[in-house]
C-alpha cells in the first residue's frame, strides 16, 4: 500500500472522495499528536509556574513590616530580576492578601518628593 500524504487526504476531503478508513486513521494519528503536544506544553507550564512561585516566595521573604518600594525590594532580593518583574510578583502577593501596599512620599534623585507605592507585611 502506498503512503498517502496529508495533502492527498485534504484534497480527497475537499473533493468528497475520501475513504472513511483512511480518514479515521488520519484523524486518530492527528489526535495522538495533539495529545502529545498538549502534555509537553502542560509539563513546561508547570515547571515555569514552580519557578515563579519560588521567586514569589523569595520576594515575600525579603519583606517585613517596614515599608519598601519596588526598587528597594528588588535590590534586597538581589537577583537579576527587573523592577517590573518584582512589581508583578508584589502585586500577586497583594492580590493574595499576604502583603499590603500604600503610597508614601520619597525623595527622588533631584531631591523632590514623589509618591511611590510601598509594600509591607501586615502585622
């Protein structure tokens, strides 16, 4: 038996000349490929989630009852994480109710007072 290409299968479907047994075999093969791809994607997502949870817990460990800005938390955490990524993790902790935030006034590089969001662990 000659091997039928995907193109031939699709053309036979379009033309209405598809053999039912060939279609069933083709569909079964494609479903198996989809299942395999989805399983490996789920595995990669689980690994990424675990890494993210580890980072979030590390950031939580840096916090105390003292108010800290995102920049201060990033510096205290001491990783190559950007301030934006640290801020995203802090917002996750706020949404989970483990950390609180408030606005404080901080002097910027020019000596002017600016409003910054500070994060802290509730007492």
